[in-house]
């Protein structure tokens, strides 16, 4: 049982997901060919109308992944991801870019395509089963569109992944994404890409630099609004060459498998301090359990709820790290719900996890794409062995014995075993 945390994905519909309300520094890591100000040492090659450009290999990427050796302990992967990923003047996008930079971490930012489309051009958006120009998350002001462009550009240059959260975020009624067909998902994805690839045409702005990546190649995964509609999305995502999907609700802290050819990377049930049930590893699900979906509950609750939320993330990390080493997936929104306590909780948990890494633990704060890069080079028999470990289950005899015992038949790296 995941308590209200699981039901929120459907009954409450994760209604806060992406509902942003309007209200670069030096580089980190190694292998950089750019700086945080957005300038690149090599010249950019414009793509299309110049909204995006090819600038070479992305900076700040980890070393080429290698297969686990017999008897080796798996790394502890932790992926922090953000739904919507727009900057609306609350400073949360740059706040977490700064935090990641300080600790040499990568994250995944699921960009809502509409956050790069001015409201004056909203009729360019034709959402499936909804009126033209409709959106349940609204549109950003021009200034906030510019801020989003600035932060998305900075994010990529600092090594983060730019995925998609699609566009209008429809979670209920006839037009819900939960009812969309594979063909309709294809239309939604094409439009999400177009709003990123053609922001210059749609805005008319000539005084801002292009985004420094080819979005056709950059986009390899996403998370659906309200965690709905994955089954019909996956056939289209596979045809488009995507590598993973992060839309599943109610997952467990175990090693993932593929679903319809893509890595299925779900939000996970994690311990919820003070309760016998678990909660999904997303800020909104913490809120749904604590304040029954109210985003502005009485402030006297905030200190307790903040510590409870941070404690849940830390407990989820600790359980995986000390037992089966399953990757830990965390979902967030750039929102000041309940006085901003969930952002503070995420930062507290992030720092706790980063400190373990800095003390010498093999903890890797990566993006979803970087994680599946690692998964794709592992031997099928090793992944199969890892999947035999349940939630909170330690390997019998320790890691050296556990993985030493894997068959040595195939040495070819593949993720197709699942």
C-alpha cells in the first residue's frame, strides 16, 4: 500500500504537476568546452530558424560506462528530475542548478513545450481532444519564457538532460492524456518538439542565444502529465527512438526492466516517516498525504511536514544503498507549495546524498539518460541477477559472492534482456 501517495496519481491526478504560477556561473566537472554564462569555445551551427544549434558534445558528462565486473558492487544511482521545468520568477530553476553544480551532479529537466510558446501564439497549439490553444497549466509571460530559455540553455551546458513533460497537461475529463491514442501522442510530441525548435520564429526575438543542442537528438525520454497514458505513449515513443519513459506510478525500489522496448523508470514507493504505508517519491505525493492536496495549508504544519518529506527521501536512499542498490528516482516541481517546504526538503535530501558521495561512497547523481547509458552496457545475466533482489533485500553472502556467481555465457552488452 502506498497510501494516498499512490492514489494521488490517479484520483487526485497529480494536479499540481507542472502548474507553475507566474510570480549562469563558472563550469564544474571535467571535459567542459563551455562556461555557465552560455558562451561556447567552439562555434555553434544553427539548426532550422536558429532556435537550436549544434555545438558539439555536451559538456560535463561522466566517463564512458563499463559493465560490472564479477564480484563488483553496483553503484548507487540517484536521479533527481523536474516536471514542467520552467522559470517563473520564483528562482527555483537556478536554485537547483546552483545546487547541482556545487556537487557535480546531473539532473533531468522535463520541459513543457508550452513554456517556450508566447500566449499570443497559443492557437499554434492543437491539443488532442481539447480546443485549440487550451492548456491546463496556462502560458508563461514573455519575461518568464525568456527566463526559461536562459535556464534551459544553462542546464544543458552544465551537463543536465532536457526531456519532455509534453504540453497542455490535461489530467481529467474527455481530453485527458489518459485517453490519448498512440497517434495523438505522436501529434503532442511533434508539437512539443516544434515549440522548442521554433521558439525564435514564434517569439520574434533576435536578442537571445540559441539553445545549444539538437532537440531531435537530445530528446530520448519524458514523463507524462499526472503519470497517465503510458501504455499508449510507449509504442509511439519506441517508434521515435526514445530510450526510456518515467511515467509509471507506484513502482518499487528494485532494478528496472524494459516495457514495450523502453526502460520503464517509475516513481517509487519509499518509507514515509510516522506511517505504516509508503509514499511515492515525488513532492506532490508528499503534499497529497500531508495537506490533502492543499497547496496553502496552515503554516504551523510546515516544519513537521518538511522534515517528514526530507526524511522520506533520505530513508528511500538509505534503504537502496544499504541493500539491493536499486536506482532511486525522485520527481519534483518548481513550486512553492505549502510555503516552499518541499523544495527545502528536496535540497536537504540532495545534500545528504551528495555528502555520502563526497565521503567516498559510490553514489552517482545522474540524469535518466546517463543512467540508461550505464544500463545498456551491462550484461543481461548481471541485470537478471540484480532483479532477483526485492525491496530492501541484501545480496546473500555480500556483493562479491552474489555477482561472482552470475553465469559468464554472454559478454555482449545489452538492455534487451527485460
